[in-house]
C-alpha cells in the first residue's frame, strides 16, 4: 500500500544533465502544481518578505562582517554546516519517510527569517547582527540551498522524484525571488530614506500576515492528510527547532562570542525563513508535500522561540541579581 507521502509527489521533471547529483532512478510520477497559489501567490508573498528585509538594510550591514568577523563566522558556520548535519542525523535516527526527510533538509538549508530580528529585539539580542546575518545568509543560500536539497533528493530518493533536482535554471528562480526584492528594497532605502522608514513597520506587519497565510495555505492544500502529517513531522520539527535555538546560542558562547551576539545567533539559527522553504518546495520543485515540514515548523517555531527567549532573559536577570545584589 503506498505511503501517504508518496501517493502524489508532484515534483516536476527536468533535463537532469545540469543537476548537481545524477539521477538515481528514471521512473517519475509528475503532476504539475499550477494553481494561483504556486504560480503567483507564493512568489509574491516571498518577494514581499524579502523586500521588507531590503528596506531595513544598508551597505554598512554587510561591512559589519569585517568588523565582527568572529560573531558572524560562528553564526554562519552553525547555520550552514551544523544545522544540515544535525537535521540529517535527526531524520535518519527517527526513520522519517523520504518525502518529509527531504522537506526537513530543505528547511534546514533555508536562511534565517526576518522574524528573528523581532525576537532578538524583544529578548536583548544584537539586532544589528541579526540584520547582517539575515542578509548574508540570504545571499549564501542561493548557492548552499541547492547543494543541500540535491544531496537530500539523491540520498533519500523520494518516490516520484526521479532525477529531479535544483539545476541552474531553478537556482536562478531562487536567486530572483530572494535577492532581487532585497536589492530593490535597499535601492528604495537609498533613494527615498524617508519613505523607507515610514514603510518599514507596515511592511513588517504585512510580512507577518503573509507568513501566516502561506503556512495556512500550505496546510489547507494538504488538509486531507494534515492530521497524519502533523503526527509524522510535528515531533521532528519541534526537536529540530529546539535544537537549532540551543545550538545557535551554545556554539557562539563556546567560541567566546558575547552574550548579546549569541542571543542574536540563537534566533537567527532557530527562526527559519519558512516562506522561502515553502516557495522553493511548491513553486520551484512543484511539491506541496515537500512544503509540509516547513509549514509545520512555521507553527511550532514561534512558541519555542518565545520560550527560549524567556529562558535566556531569565538567566540573564538571575546572573545580574547575583553580580549586583
């Protein structure tokens, strides 16, 4: 009896020659996903979020990499190296089926979300560092995300995937929906700083609404199996989120990075850009099922991030009370 995860995996076929990993099988079950949500809604939603990020960026944010190399390098290494390896180990240990395993790896390869800046602000992190990490991560993800996703597709071989991967043309799509809106937002800030400052808060609100709508839409698209999906990936999503937040804080502290910078790193590493992961899964790879782990993660990461922030703030308050009785 076919698994619920493999009944209708709708990954689009591709030429295969340009794939970073050669096809492991040639039998494909292809059902194109061409709804308004995938062709228009998701790219527009992601563009809105990334444009909002651009409005908050200036060239100085990228220059901060040179001024704070240790904090930036440690946080990026945690995000780009530690997380994919930890996620891979987690899905293997928990014996996830191939489709959710690939979906989790896609999520692990996604950069930090703009909501990380809000959590960092609320819980006394270095918001400026968050902005820098989000910007640099979003740029690097254009190269690193396809590598991780293609590795996952080749290793787990989800039914219906065939030789599909993120080839050059699809990487260009990721580039377009991630970096172009960011560049436009930065251009608006440079040419019309007053407008950018006034628009920043409304765009942040719209971005939050967009994130909720994307998660709700993804879950609704799979509503027939949503209960089973939550049962399958809810635990792994929660464990991965908690582990990401912990690693994002612990690794920088072990590397002697300052506490405020470590708090910023924790939220940058733990609060993923679920909108990007869902958009790549549905609009680029053409699979709503691959998007389910990111949608579930988008639900669990907010309460877990808030709980982590509360614990960090409380620990800080306790330390201050002991130091300054």
